[in-house]
């Protein structure tokens, strides 16, 4: 007598428990719109089911499918985010042009290096336009001043420049796999860019930028501990490589032909 009564009582509770479980599962999708949509669909599905125990079994199947649905929703969000701008894709905590109105070249060799880099960057030859150029040197050699001068020249000419700080994106301490999806997003966001400046870069940053092959010129400003000899084994697609010396010590440069 007791068992049939218990089963009957449990059966009466099944539809209520199924609705509660369905609502809880929908809220775990991590997206308010998706939660509302799935909750409506699932509850409508439950309403048309015969019997009572079938409601709870179906609601349990929604719960078991939760990880797969969450993964699909995340993949869809990443795909629709392909149009993200560069400020989201490449963090810019300290814009290089914040005080570029007054830029004074203290040394002749600094101005020579600046014009050398500028000529290489603005070269319209389609074979070398999207090359990666490198500016290196020890602390106090004038790399930042040179980069600010380039920023001023580009902005005064109405050209689009974006500054990115490598430690906030990718470097030796913050390794990141360059996926095909990341490349597609960055390529799309940099289509109309005239120059991308990546500051405080190391070899990991440079390798990632080479693998991305962005459609715009890229100027890499290296960390102060990178030596000129570290640039000798760079890929053939590298453009101008400028190494600033200490004060009054001149500069060295190489430039590859396409």
C-alpha cells in the first residue's frame, strides 16, 4: 500500500520538479538572452509531453546537454565578435601619442634613424608594405622619442596609427597561441590601419606578429634587454631593423629586400 502511494505522490511532483530543473539549467547558460530563449522552448516542449515522469526525464536530458550547449554558445559569441576593434584586441594602456605635440630630436643620429624608418614604413611597394620593422636599443637611447615623432608625422598626415603595449598582450611572460581565429580578427580590424606600433616587445611578441602577417606595416619597439645580434635570424619578411646606440653613439640598421 505504501509503495504505490509514494510512487503516486512522486508522480504528482514530477512536472513541478521538471520546471524548476529546466529553469535552473537555462540560467546556467551564461547568457541572459539565450537563457530566456531556451527556457521558453524547453518549457513548451515539456507542456506537450504525455504522462508525468517523462517531464522529469526530459528536464534531466537538458541538464546533461548543458556543457555542450554552453560550448556552442561561446563559439557563436567568438564568431560574432570578429568585428572587434583594435582597442579590444590589442590593449593600449599608455598611448604613445599622448604628448607628441612637442617632439625634439636631441641628436643627429636620432633624426637619421627616424627618417630611415619612416621611408621604410611608408614605402608603397605592395611586396613590402605589410612588413614588420624593428626598433631596438638600450634604455635612454631615444627609442620612445623616435616613436613619438613617428606618431606625430602619421597623425599630422591624417593617417591611422594604433599603439599596443606587448606586456598587456603577448610576450615571454604572457605566452599566447596565435590561432587562425585570432589572425582573422586582427586582420579584419587592421585593414584600414597605416601603422601598428607594438612597444616593449620580446622575441615571443615578434614571432607572433610574424605569424599573423597583418595587412598593415608594423613597428616593433623592443625591450631594452634585446641585443642587435638577436635580430640576425629573423624571417626574410622582416623589413627595416634599427638598433639605437647609447647617447652620441650612433645607430645601426639593416633592411631586407623583397
